[in-house]
């Protein structure tokens, strides 16, 4: 290719030349250490992909590079936590949630240790690295593990706020984040409370409930639909477990339809969690789950995949219009 790569092209995104959102992770951890908290961090050969290189440079004595040994990393983090440390360990979400599931369940959650598990490049954001690197089952797996909190921040500022809030959170936590290239939804210093959704707006025709990387395109679709006179609501369900049942049932009481938007298999993830709440409450609201429809995701650049699965703003808008007629 001649000349510099266009910053808006998928090639530029693919080589991970910019990941501004990931700086929030290291900066938040650095701030916690400077305040005196017993934070340590580790990764499995991915400190440049997840931004922890900044933390490693600032506090090398608090950072461990495990190499390609994710299961050992999680078990070691559990051991660190027994000594009074608060470990934050990060690797690709597909490896962390699937490969390390046994270690997370038995060493971390069953032992009730304050380990913070950061699964980055979640969903289909790794594009043509392949289906083995796509994490479209992790929400279902992690929310099925007892005493494990599951969070999917929408952007860097919300991730930083969630990391700070975790200092006083007794349970182990799984953080599901993207590539750090997600557009900002919130301003720096945004408030965050585990289990308390962010209700952006209410709607009588349909309410969108989104999480993680899908909050921004959902918000764009929401704005277009509202401008067209559609009564559409929007909720950021950043905590998948424990779920904000009050926010869900309130939206169901006001809207004819609830539509969940997730970069995940529609089986077992956010849509499944919301379905459980509506069914147990006997809600008459219709539920539409929008995501990857129980298939192994295709291999392509991320931007192409989002368009294919209607997980960009235009696709979400089209899905809503088709649903409400």
C-alpha cells in the first residue's frame, strides 16, 4: 500500500495502531496504586494489546508477564489474592472465558477471591483473526458461575469508573471490553454502580437494552429513530450480573417491545438474562434478541462483521424499524 493508511479504514483499525480506550485501564490502575491500594496486574503476552504496558512501565514490581499461559495466570492471580493483593489479569476474552473457565470457577469464584478478570477484544472485534479468537459465548459462561459479577462497560471512561468502583466490591469480577477503539459514550469521571443500569430514555413503542460495545451504535440508532418520531427508549445494561431487574421491568411496563443488543450469541447472553427476568415476572412485553443468531461468527474485518450482523448503527436502526413496523 502506497502512502499512509487512512485512519478511518479497516486496515488502520486492524493493525491496532490506535486504541485510546485502553489507556483508561492502565491509568485507572496506576491511580489506584498511587492511592495506596494493593493492586497488581498481569497478562498473557498481550500487554501491548490491552494497554497494560503503561502500568508495567510505571510499576514493574507489581506486574507479571505470564507469556502464553492463561490458565496458570488465573490460578496464580487467585494465589496472589490470598496474600492480600487485588490482581487485575487481562487477556483475550475468548481465551479467558473459555480456556480458563475451570480456573475461574474453582480457584477464583468458588474461593471468593477478589480477582478482576479482564477479557478484552471481546465479541467479534478481532475480525479475521478467526472464530477461535471471537468471544461470543463468554457472557453466557461467566454469568452462570456463582458469585461472579459480570460487567460490560461501554467505553473507556465507564471502564475506568468500574475499575475504581471494584476496590470496594467484595466479589470477583469479569470485565468484558472491546479493543479500546470504541467511541466514547460518557465523559471522564462518569458515575458507576454495579447492578444499576443507565437509563438514557424511556419509550412507549420499543426500548433498546444494550451492553458494552453495542451501547454507542444503539445510541446512534436511537437518536435517528427519535428524530423520525419513534418513541424508542435506551438503557445501558453495563452489569450483566447482577442484572438491574427493576430497570428491565420498568421499561417493559412502558414499552410494547424490549430489544436487547449484544455482540454475542443471542443464546445465554444479555438477551437470555433479560428473557429470564421478563418470564419470571410474567411480563406481557415482547422480547426481541438482536445479536449473533446461534452460529459460529464469520471471519472478516470487524467493520464488515458489524455490518453483516446488523450490529452497527444502521443495522440496529433497521432491526428496530422492522420490529415496530
